[in-house]
C-alpha cells in the first residue's frame, strides 16, 4: 500500500516537472482527493472499532458517531464552498489540510494508546464517551473540506464543469472504497488500530510530498542552471 502511494507521488511529481512550475497537474490533485477519501472513511471505521474496544457497547453510540461524521462532512464542504477564488491560496489550503489530516491520524493514535489510562468509569464516563463524538465530527470536517477546494482548483482551468466535478467525486468514492476494503479487511485484522493510523498518516504525507518538492525545487530554476 505504501509502495503504491510512493509510486503515485513520484509519478505525480515527474508530471509536474515536465509541465512546469506554474501548472499543477490534475493527477496530483486527484491523488490528494483519493487520499482524503481513503483517510476519511478509514478514520470513521477506526473510531467505531476503538469505541467498541474501550466501552464495549458500540451499537448504543454508532448512530451518533456516524451522524456526527456526516455533519462534519457537510460543514467542511459548506464552509469551503465559499472560500476565496484565489488558486495559489486554495492549493496551499489543500496542502495544509492534508498535513493537518496526517497529524490528526497521529494524534488519534496517541489518544488511543493512552486512553485506557485516562478512562474512569462513573460520573466522568459521559465525558470520555463524548470525546469520540467530537473526534468523529472533526474527522468529518477534515474529510469534507477538501472536496470544494479540489473542485475549485481544477475547474479554474477546465470548461467541462460536469466532467471535472464527476471525476473528483469519483476518485473520492474510489478512495472511500479502498479505505473500507483495506482497513476493515486487511490492516485492522493484521496490524491493529495504531499501526493503521500510522499508515493513514503516511498516505497523506505522500500526497503532500509532490507539492512541497515543486515549491522548494521549481522546474524552471533547474532548467536555468
């Protein structure tokens, strides 16, 4: 999985190098969207699994966790639908959110590692339980913010609005499909929750890497040497 992500990231950077510094390749944005879709649904699966591990009655809370995740998706999409039409700013914001999502995965791993030490059943159980509700809402918001940003970035250079919007939505769903398949059937059974979160963080970092390289090492500077 990580090898595949690295290959895609390198290919995306190579295409960007050929196309020039002023143009962001479509594949780079689409890979970023795929990573967002994969991570978003995977986080929700991991949150549900972790809730069951710590509390043992996930069916009592699963409706609330899923509902808050969907509310977060809606809030993220709605908020950034009104983001300023400034393409460099939109690209930077997309990269920042990808990095925040990677850090969120690492923070969630840290929380799960120490949660059993913090947990105390009794009058404070409600607060510990609702921590998962907040985490689910934040995961949804981060997962929903990327979609309008990616659409705005790609649509500024394309006239086929329906085709581009459908393509972005399609790769987002593809990422969600891969997340459900890999996390639910492969990663959690074989490696556990913590290692899976580290993999998700790495996937998002591979999506950031081509953007960082293109900023710090623009092709035009290399060609002038």
